[in-house]
């Protein structure tokens, strides 16, 4: 099952005698499978979240009108008995909310629970705040505890009740990162680090699932830049002149030899990306390491677009 698109179809407003405002929003949800039913459509990303969304459509918003736990879902432009891939979802927003002692009996109608915290870890810093390589005046990267820093990564936890667990798809998203802008952050800045679920018994031998997604936020990126360095370099040190003679192929390991300084002492070289010793800091090559695959987290269903 995959939600292809969700878009606004129709909207209206009614004002009661007590001046309370009730909005009706009709959305069209497009799927790619005729076997996708109304329960899956109800959890489509892009739909307003019950109790967590106010009226904000087009160029207008009403912060006092909250999304109510009522929803009507039907096939759009399909005759009775026909399957379809386009669904119409009707939702209501109102400035008149249910009384506080009125319980939402359907657990699937309860809004997602969103919370945040921080994961603190010790990291080895290779670059300073201005992206300059942390090194000594002898061109050697610092090693040891003096390069270790405590760093906090903000986390977002989303807990939701669903009728369909979709276990295989959810677990496959762990350790993936956002493929496009999300929560005000650029692509590859949000990682799904954990997923938990529970099967919850309900009345009359029914059951539903609770799903918990833990996301970790990296404001720059989850990717890492690593300076090119090694004990071996392409070519050899000319003992007569003291110059480094650059030769050989980047694809042949036999063309790389132990790097030696001008005193012919074994050393670690900062490299230029082609296996040659860098002659200046500007020549040091930095590898961009992208470990995590990208995904669209909104396809999980019920993931809020904002908080």
C-alpha cells in the first residue's frame, strides 16, 4: 500500500447562533492499489490530525478551530461494487469542542502523542565550528580525550494507535533518513533510530496496535566528512632530493608506499584524494560518508507535518 497524493477537494464554513465556527474539509486521497481500503486511507499522511491540527488551509487559518474526531471516508467517482484508487475524506474543525468529560471511545480516533528529549553521546571531533580541520601545527590530527566532546541530539517520539501494524514496512525504515524537507529541516537531517509496537486487546475480542517512532535530529546532517589521511601515499620519497615523487595508479595498491617525511621517518600524510600528499590545507580532500538510505517518513502514516 502506498499513498500517492493527498489534496484538498472542497471546503465550507457554517456559523452557529452562538457564533461558534464549524469548517468542513473534503480531501482526495490517491492510492496505487485497488485493495487499499478506508482504514488505510484514514491514516494517510497529509490529512489533518485529530486534536493536533487547527484550521489552516490555503491563505487562511483559525487557531481556535480544532480538528474533531469525526471522519467520513468513501470512494470518489466509483459506482457501487467497483474498486477505486481515489477516496474522499471529510473532516470537521470547530471552535466548539466536546466537553472534557466526553471520552473518545474509539482508540483509533485519538490523536498521536508527541514528545521530545535529547540523546547525549561522546563524539570525536574532526572539525571545529567553522568546519576547519582540527590539527596540530605539524599537520597531524589531534588524537585522544582532548578531541572528545559531549554532544546532544534532539529526539522526537511519536506514539499512535493504528488498526494495521504494517510491521515489515515500519521496521525497514529504521536507520533511514528523511529524503526531503521535514519539520523545518533539510533532507538527511532526521533519522529513525527506533521503532516499538504493542498489540492491545480491545472490547469484544477486538484489538489495535500502538506504534512508537523515535526520531533523532541532526541540524546539519547525519552524514560525516572525513579528512583524507593515511600511512601510505602514491609514489615514494626521493632520498637524494627529499621530494615526494608522485607516480602510479590510484587503483593499484602496489603503487602506494609507506609515507616518509623529508627526514625519511615514517609519518602520517594528509592526502589530496588521489593518494598524493597534500601540499596545503586547501588541498586536503574530505570524504563525504553517507551511511544511511533515504525514505519518506510521511508514508508511515500519522506522522505530523509540524508541531
